C-alpha cells in the first residue's frame, strides 16, 4: 500500500508490543527492518515472525540510554545494509518505560530512568540518524509519544512530562530539518493493550489502589481499547510517501479519547 521497497527502517523497542507491530507492518510494506531492543531474545522473535512472512529483518541489541551502544547499533545497521555511511530511511523511536506514582513519592533515580529512556533515548537515536538523512536529502522520523504527553494525569508526573518532552523535541527537530527532505512527526497512542508496559502500569496501579486501564477504558468514545496494530498502521502512513507534506505533528491514536 505504501511501497517501502528498498527502504531501511530502524524501530527501537521492537521486541514486543507496539514496536513489534510497527516492525512487522513496515516489513510487510517492503522495508528492511532493523529490530533494535535491549531484550535481544524478544528482538529475535520479532525477526523470526517477519522472516516467516517472507520479509527482511535483523535483530540488534541496544540500550538507547547509552550513546556508545546507540552509535554501535546504527553502525551495525549500516553494515547490514552494505554501506558503512548509510543512514536509515525510517527511524521509529518507540522504546519506552513507565512508572506510576505521585510526584512526591517518585524517587529521583526513577524520574531520571524514565527521562533517560523516554527522552534521552529519542535524542540519541535522532542524533545518530539525522546527519545521514540530511546529507541524503530524505528521511522519516516517527517518535512514539502518548496522549499523557498532552494532558497531565495524577500519578503519571514522570511519564507524562517525558512524553511532553518528546513532542517538544519532535517540533524543534522538525523545523531544523524541514528544508532537507526529512519529516519528523510523533504519535500519541491512548490505551493500547497487549503490551508489557500496559501490564506494568496496571500492576503498579493495583498496588496503589488506583483504577486499571480496563476500568478507565469505558470512557473511550469508540468503545474499545487500542491494539498495537492500531498504532502501527498510522506509523506506517507517517513512514511512507503519503505523508510527505506533514512534519512536526503529534497525531492522536486514542479511539476518540483526545481530540486536540
Ligand atoms: N501501551 C500503551 O497503552 C501506550 C500508550 C501510549 C504510548 N505508549 C508508548 O509506546 C511505546 C511502546 O510501548 P509498549 O506499550 O509497546 O510497551 P513494551 O514494554 O511492550 O515495549 C517497550 C520496549 O522498549 C524496550 N526498551 C525499554 N528500555 C529500553 C532501552 N533502554 N533500550 C532499548 N530498548 C528498551 C523494551 O525491552 C520493550 O521491548 C512506548 O514508548 C510507550 O511509552 C504505549
């Protein structure tokens, strides 16, 4: 549908959940997908699923919070594609973690960990990919933010502000590279089930006697929670040529929960 043949895509955090669905969709559209994750077994499983469908992928271990690890992973992607200087055509910054606690109860180390993965990780991967994209005159960067980045929620201070930061970075970078053929957009998923992060958030909520996502899901206008593939389809649109005149946007994927 979007014809991503001959494109190289990097998807961080694609050992499962939303990232895996994105990697599978991009591969199904013809892209060669580098599955980057700290969880190398899960990354390898994603690659197996993609190859079983007859598409192309490789698994590469990375810690997105570590500049050296990110640099090594991008060099490996380039080697895999047979050109030491080549930048990916598509970069999806999806790796992310969550915590549920009031601001006053959040340990400083936990706050820093959330920002290290959710914000610094996006920054480091953009830094690794942008010079090559700019030199080539083309590239698509899609950052996975959250609807919690657009609205504050009690007990989500760290997560919510990290996801707002992702949108700030998306807009600033989008302007820096707009004239170089590089598009930078974000998506803001709502309540997406079948992911580890969702399970972690629900377990933490139960411990604090807070409502779980399943209970809150009744408020979704479409009457259902989201699935990873609901996000993957929009990301694939943003990775393909149909979205060439879009940049700096933060697109909600929430079943109608959020409309701005
Ligand atoms: N599930 C939801 O309801 C929801 C809603 C809005 C936004 N999101 C965002 O979607 C993205 C994907 O989350 P998910 O729900 O699929 O969760 P998930 O836990 O299934 O996926 C996150 C992935 O990131 C990887 N990861 C974590 N830290 C890493 C690191 N330092 N280096 C490399 N990889 C690392 C994990 O191993 C995991 O595979 C996240 O950015 C999350 O914040 C999720």
